[in-house]
C-alpha cells in the first residue's frame, strides 16, 4: 500500500490574487507615506476629469488603513473566497468588480468628503453570496435570515454608533452579493 504524501497546493487563484494585491497596496502605503493609498487605493469625491478617479473606483477595495484593517478583511476573504471560487469560478471577479464600482460610486455621491478604503464591501458581498448555495429554484431561507440579521445589525450600528466603519458600504456590498448570486443561480 502506497503511503500518501503530504503536499501543499495552490488553490483559489482569484482569492489569492486579491489578497496579494491588498498586501502589496499596504506595503506601498508604508513605502510612500500613504501617497499611494491617497492617489490609487481609496476613493473620494474628485473631478470626473481626473483619470485617477476611475482607477480609485476599483482601487479602493485594495487599500487598507493599517495591518489590523487588512488582516480582519483578509481573514473573511480567505475563509469564503475559496468556497465561492470553487462554485462560481471566474465569475467571482464580476462580484468583486461590481461591488467595487457600486460602493465607490455611491460613496462618492453620498459622502464625497470622506475617504473610503478597504475590502469590507467585498467581504459582505461574499457573506451574502455564500448563503446562496444549492441548485434549488427560488430564494434560499438562509439568504433571507442572513440578510435580515446582518442588514438589521448594520442599520442599528449606523444609527447608534459614530465610528469610522462605513455601514453603507457593508450594506451595498451585501446587496451586490445577494443580487449577483441570484443572477448566477438563475443562469
């Protein structure tokens, strides 16, 4: 009987690529004294004539305020990403990009004077997307329960606490995950 050999293998290239870009963005932030984050890896209201405005609409999901912010987001991405990538393959990139654009555009309209950065919108898109599993037609009860509990919590936090977390981004990210997940499920 042949003994199985222990090996480490590379899974989830989209997830690992996303994490790698986020880590590189934080390293660049430290190397450029925050300039790279200001110009590329965060979004805020600026002139539509500035070409970097459009890059920042995607780039803001890669920037993080510090190592703790990065680690907290990447833990969720690394937990949920491989499972979602196995199910949705390359379509997971669509979820990430749509989440970045929706959260970036809405944020720039609603709060143009505040800088937005971080992958929390993507994290919440992944959370709701992961609750849409199985091949049954219709809306899974797990999605309804997760959405009610989670969106309710975000609304409560937004009304009761003045912190630096963007509850709007979390809600929008979750809605993108749910809507895109239902679209994927129906195709």
